[in-house]
C-alpha cells in the first residue's frame, strides 16, 4: 500500500494525498494552492496522477485549500463518488461558486486564467454524498472509512481508513482548543498505525483561549478610539462565525462592544452561516444551550449584512469608526482588497489578522511588516496599525497537535504535511522527542510504502 503526496507538502495549501491500496485508488482532498494570486499558477499544472484512474475522493472539510481543485479534477476525467460530512457537502458548492466568481472577475479585469467552469462545479456537486460523523463507509476491496470530528470548521473531520487490517488517519486540519460553536477535536482510534498530519502551527503556541475575548475587546476599543476603520480579513468558514459569536457575547453579556457599526461584507460567509443554522447537532454544549433558548448567537444589533455589491459600496460612505469583516482571509482576493486600497494608508485604521497567511499573499506581507504593498495593481503605503490574534486561529498549535497525536497510542509513524520549513522541522522533532514516534516530512510527488 502506498501514499502519493500530491499537495500541501512542504507548504500549507493545495492539500491532496493519494492512497493506493493495490486494488483501488483513494484520493483524500484536492485543494487549491494559494499565494500572491487567488488562482495561483501551480493550480493549472497537471496532477501528478491521472484523474481518470481515481476510484473515490474523500474530503476532510470545506476550506478552499482542501477542495478548490475538485472541479478541475472532474473536468479532467474523475467520475467517482465524493464523500464528506453532510455539512461539508452543503459548503463545497458555496466555496466553488465563490472561487469561480473571483476568478471570473480577475479574468475580466486582469486577464488571469480560470481554473474551471460552472459546468464542472455542477458535475462535482452531483458526485457528492453526505455522511454522518462515525458512519462507517464500506468502499469494498477490504477498505472502510470513518469521519471523526476535527473541531476545525463546521463539518470538518479527520478520516480513518482501514485497509486489510492496517489503519491510516488523514488529519485534514485539526482545530484549536475550546473553539466557540464547535465540539472539541475527537481522539484518534487506539489502533491507528499511521497518521498523515497537518503541521501549520507545528512551531507555534497560541495565546490562551481564556484571554481571547479580552484581546478582541481591547483591540476593538483601541481601533474604535482612533476613529478609523477596523478591517478583519476573515476566512468565510469558521473564523467569521467564531468572530461573530465572540462579538455577540461582548454585545449581550459583557457589554464591552464599542458602539460602532459592524459590517459582514462577505456573500460567502453570509451563505455559509445558513449552513451553520441548518446542522445544530454539530454544536457544542454552550451553542446548543443558546440555540434552544432562541438566541441567534451569530447576530447582534450592531451587525449589518452587506450581501450585494451596491450594499458593500455604501460602507465607504459611513463616517467615523466602523468594523468591516470581509473575505478573503489571506487577502488574495475578494472584497477585503477594496477596503485595503481605501484604508491601509489611513493611520487611524486597524487591520486585525485572525488566520494563517500563506507565503506570497498580501496578508502575509502585511503580517511580516511590509510598508508598501501592491493591491490590485495599485501601490499603497501602509500606515494603519497591524495586529494579529493567534487565539482566533482555526488551527491547533503545537501543543494541541501533539496532544491529539498522543491519543493514538499505537501510531508507528507520522507523515508531516501542510506546513512550512521551520514549522515542519520543529514539529517533526517534537514528535520524535516528546511522543517517541517516527516522523517523516513529506515532499511533493513523493511515494511512500506503508
């Protein structure tokens, strides 16, 4: 049995792994590479395998870097079934159509190529089959798979695949500790032999979640006090909903939310929030309690939803302090770029970074402190305040990842993926020293025997 590493190897985006059992070929995730351009050039390269030969695709969760190339896979000949949790099956078309709209805009404005067409999205959607957590899927040929809650985003899972007595877990992305709305990450099964594990924050430890709310409140007060615009480039799945949840609590219970207008300026996040309301069985105990009490914890009086382009443009005419939550989370596309052009040069404004920023993205350049950046062909001098909140990341830090791997008592070997240089090497070393398990840093197009 072999694993062919086909994406997010020595990098954080483009997750894609091929498990060849000898009798069938199983693809786990098929995500977009993300960098300086929304539709990074590598996305147009040929897959390191023939899509026509793939029997089935198993999806861990609905983030673009895990599902974004699925319509391309279908376009190039894949016709098998796609399995994911029910919420992920609802989320995927939202992500694909949003990506298509961004690519179409970039094509009209800059002449950039489009990765797939709407017909490819429709075909991919028709192949999707939703599963419940812990529902065992028998794929035949001695292969079974089960999805367990990863606590990363709504509907996210790590997948355990059993092949002729061997069990391999594919982590997808493992969630942060005590994330609002979501249940905690489940443990690995005791008989897992191998783990393909994400390493995004393998070298980092987040701020304590206990101080998350106070960090947000203080940043909002500071930003509002300057009288400028508080920009939050938020991933439309989880980061946005988590942020709204915290803002709702600050508004209703702590009364620490500054009295400024707050705009949710992301059609994708607005649509995704409807999926959150559809699957209340995924909620953690606190969210369930609020739901049963009739509390819409993703809404509060100061929140204004701007779905249309015209509504979005009206934000510019709002005088004084305000907050704008807009995608894309890495600032490599979407409405956040229009706000960036307007407010990055304003010393009274603030940019709050709440998620991972891949190399080459505008978000990463701003996080790294660049003082002059190119936004949609326009050079902007950065004068606003830049802040980052690690406690709001949807990814677990080094401590959380090691804790999760430690639940797999019989794990023989961990393959480290979905991470960059130092994060990968540091995490692999910690696996060896702290867990006494073998660790291997996977390389792109590498094939290993398990």
